[in-house]
């Protein structure tokens, strides 16, 4: 396994693979890797000739008051996990290599970024769109793997990939959960025991909503209200029922919808969701 540190090195490696006729699978991450990331890496390794995982804590997607400096960094362990899965490259560019002096170009995806995390974190998706475009341009993947854990992000990347004719297949992988249901997240390590146990109400409220949906409930307001009540112990940022592709709010459940939640639990901002097709 090779560790590459700059866009030019990454691009040279990718061009060589394509010249040899090999397909490239790519899993972009911010590191502090867990089983959720591992599921993306395994799919990338299995479904392509060669595979790349990127580890880059992207400064442009953090607001000044957010956890950029505190974000967990476990590079050695991340590389060991990537190697055990059979990844060919860990692409870990420096912030300087990604955003050199004078950097001035950003990718802004409209509409699909307006609600949910885009409403509470106004510059977040501009950072995500920009960094993913830059990573795609260096890694040149045939397929890129994203988690449903960040379902709005996956919808934004699908929109951007279509709109900019990137010609990359975007694969969305299911949410990997702890045995008790908590969605795995690098930020879970911020939680103490009491916060960890309160955090469970996110997945439990969503599981209860899944039950309502399966029993035939189609009224969005009633489902959202039930989830809000189930999350009384945490500081809710949003509970929203939206179309899974456009991320527009829906009044009734039709087609494929996304029921998404975000909450502050102690020091951690946590998100979770379910998708349901009526
Ligand atoms: P992050 O390192 O948090 O930026 O996440 C990198 C990628 O891993 C994103 O596509 C996430 O959606 C995905 N991911 C993070 N946690 C999970 C999880 N619990 N299950 C599945 N995918 C995940």
C-alpha cells in the first residue's frame, strides 16, 4: 500500500492505472476510520481493479466555531485498517497542497443543499462540493463510495456529478451501526457514558418511525412529531421528512423519502436517518 501526499502524485498514479486499463474505486473520508468507512473501502476494493481511500480533514467544510482542531486524527491506525482491507493507496494530502496561497475557487451546488445540514451549516456543502471535486480530479475514480449516514451529502454529490458531467458512478452504502443501533461516527468518541446513552434516542426514534411507516402512516407532520417526541432528551437541530433526491420537504410519504435528524448531544453534533419507499 502506498501513501501519496499531493494532488500531482495522486494524479500520476491514477493516470498510470487508467493507461493499464484498470478501474479505480474511491472512498473519500476524514479519517478516524471505523466500520462504516471499512464498508466503503471493502466495496471499493471488491468492485474495482484498484482502490484508493483518502484521509483529509477538510478545513473548508468547517465553520470557525466548529471542531476542526479537535477532530480525531488516528492516521497510523487508519493506514493499518486500509491495508488490512487491501486498499492500494491512502491519499492523504496536506492542507497546503490542497489549498495553496491564493486559492479562490469553490463548487456550490444549489437547491439540494438548502435544507437539513445546509440550513444549520451554511458553508458546509460548499466545502464538501469543492473538496470532493478536487479529490475526484486527483484520484480519477470510475466509482466513488459514500455512506447513507450522510444521505444529504450523497444526494449533493450525485447532483454535482450529473450537473458537471463528471462521469463517475456514485455508490451509496447502507449505514453501519453499533450493536445497540447508534450510527457509527468519528464524532461518537466525543461522548461520555451518559451522553452515549442519550445519543441512542436518535436511532430509536427513527426505528419507531420506521414502524409507523410500515404500518401505513403517510402523513409527514405526524411522523416528524413522533420522532421529535422520541428525541426529547437531546438538543434537536432538525427532524425533517424530505424527498431523498431533491431534499425538498414533503407533506405526504410518496416514492422514496428520507427521514433525517440532527442533534447536539453534549459536545457532539450527531446525525442519523432512514430511507423509506412507499
Ligand atoms: P467522514 O469521514 O465522516 O467524512 O465519512 C466519510 C464517508 O464515510 C462518508 O461517505 C460517510 O457517509 C461514510 N460513513 C461515515 N459513517 C458511516 C456509517 N456509520 N455507515 C456508513 N457509512 C458511513
